[in-house]
C-alpha cells in the first residue's frame, strides 16, 4: 500500500491556505500550519517544522502581503518573504523534500507593456516585491532545480479573508446607498486570480512534479477599475447587492500610496497551463464562481 504524500502547507489561516485545504486531493496528507503555530518570521522554526514532519513537499502560501506597510517594515517583510523560503529550502535540501514557493507579479517593474515570461529578469519597484524576489533567489540557491517550483501569481482574491473583491463589495454597498461614486484606479493592468483556481494549479504542480519558474493567473486582462465594475455587476446579478455604485476611473497619481506598483504586470501563463494541463478560465467566470460562495451579508 502506497503511503500518502505529505505536504506541509503554510498560511492555512489565509485566503489561499483555506482554498488549498478545501481542495486537498485524495492521497495527500496535509500538514496544517497557521501564523499561530508557525511564525514565518522565525527561520529556525521554519527549518524545525521541516525536520520534524519531513514532508514530501512544502507549499509556502503564507507571506507578508501588506504592500504599503512593507515600506515601513522592510525587516519584517524580508524575514517572512525571504527568510522563510530560505529556511524551508535549506531544511528540504537535507530531508529530500520539494518546495512550492508562491510568488508575485510584483517582482517585475511593469514597464514593458507586454506579458512577463517566467524567465525574465526580476526588477521590483518596492519592498514587497523585492523581498519576494529575494525569497525566490534564496530558495533557488538552496535547492536543486528539480526540487523547487516557484509559482508567481497576481491580484489574488477569494470568498474569505481580506482582498480587493470583498473590499469592493462593501464599498459598492456603502457608496450606492449614499449616492456617491466609487473611485478606482484605471491605469494599472494585470489579471485577477481566484484562490480556487490558484489552489488547483498548486495541486496540479505537485501531482505532476513540476519544477522551475512558472506563472499562473486567470485568463484575460483587467485594470482595477475593470475589476471593480465587474464585481458590482456580478454581485447585483447574484443578489449580493441591491445596486452597484457608479465607478469612476482615476489615475494612479490621484491615489498616492507608500509603495509604487507596476503599471502593467500581466503574466504569460501559456507554458504553465501546458505543464499543468489546466485550461484557461477567464477572470470574469472565476469571479462569478467566487461570488457564488460569498454570503449575502459580506
């Protein structure tokens, strides 16, 4: 009888971690960790978890994702986003396991105006992207290429947690009730990615033993303005909102933030879709599926 594949999953209290647990495939023993049980800022604890459980894979879905706050907490962001994957990779190099490291479109500067390829040079604009890029580098330095899979993604959201979709649902409700427009940035382009499809990609990568650098998002392209409009339209159609607020497009300069964001961070996912044998799902379809899981009061 074949023993179950052991997969240690970080960040299980977060939106992607919850999606990974909800879609845990048969034949996989999930080792659940949360911020309370495994502090990703503690490199020693990360290495000890690998040595204790000796997993076949670590899915490092936990991260420091507060993009703007990272500008004032660079040391903490570095410990979580670079120190943890470094520690996991170092321990896995000894135990024989593999690492699936989740990363981000923010490792690119967004200036080229065409989708980024997985092998392109990293050039992050801010602390968050820089620390995630450093995590990629450290993991690649620790592990043989066939034992590391870096999966970059973009604009992640789901039916739980804190994300743009749930924030927009709340603001649509408030602004529509007040008869006020909702101002959303229209000159940053990428692609929303649901936690459900991202989790599916993670499990497919493990099932197929995929290694190397890969990109995954839902299909299509959108600005934050496009995304906000679609959230309102589809939420009204599903009965989550009585009405949507009018959405007013604004430029990045009208909404200054501590962190500079890439203006165009679309990821080329074609090679990854072939490697995982997963068909593309347009982001509007994925959004409709996410909204179907949101309770009416969200």
